[in-house]
C-alpha cells in the first residue's frame, strides 16, 4: 500500500477526488426507528459497501469520468472486500492507505420514509489520511462530502493549487472553511443558516 488500481490516461484529464470514509454497512429496513426498550424485526437486512464518501465515489465512477478516492481501509477481511469493490469500479486509489486496525463498519437503520439513522461500529482513523501519495492537477475537483476539521490543511493545499473544492454542510460551523460548493442535507447544517454563509461558499457566476 498505497495501491494504484488505475492510472489516469492523460495528465489533462480532470479527476474528481473523493476524500473521506469507506467501509461496510449493515443495513436494516424498519417500519420506524425503534423507541428505547422496544423490539422490532427488520423487513430486510443487507450487507454492502458504505461510507458516505465511498458511496459517492462509486456512483460518480459509474459515469466513466476519472474518479479518485482518498481514505483508508483496515487490515481485515472487510478491507479486502472494500478494495475488491473499488477495483471493480475502476477508481484511482493512489491515496488509499491501509491501517493496522478495523475497516469502517456501521449499522444503518432505514425507516419506511427512507430516513437513515447510522451507528458507527468501529473507531475512525480518518485523521491519518493524507494526499502525499497522489498526483493531481490544477483543474481537479476535491470533494470532502463528510467534513472534519483535520481536513483543513488538505483543503487549503488543493485550493492553493487552483483546484475546485466541495465540502459537506458540517463545514458551515467552521469559520475557517471556504469552498466553491457546500452540499448536504438540512440535518448536517448544525443549526447554521446556509444563507448566512454565502460569502464563504459563493454561488456560481451566471
């Protein structure tokens, strides 16, 4: 490690780099999220590749556009499972590291309305992720769909190189963060009104 799964065929190709978690989700489909002390049997149980950033990267790569992933997997069987999925998705994984520990795993509960409740089952090692092993271009795009404060140095570095940056709405509460685009659901705003942050996340020019 790091492992190169697929190299860009041209230095001029714009690559969209996704930085964040990937792992295994145990998904249970429920009528409703259980109240404390109650019992409920799920209508369906799935085991699948998960992690908000990993899912976004795999979906984006299905368009055949150049896609990169920056994150980590553990030294366990789940890590092998995740790596196999990334290989099948033809994602550049120069920035994927292997840590001495478990691969991300989460229990995802989905109610009848499609709302998710997520419980992490493993410790996070995202703070170990870096971009030292990747080669990126000035016009590449970096997506921090799950924002964490320790990503700030990476964000500043790629911005200084002229890259387009996208951050999750958790970044609204961090006054140090500026980006081209902020994305996410209202649950991730942390009580911050996005309209008060437009100076840090300017809308595209018409």
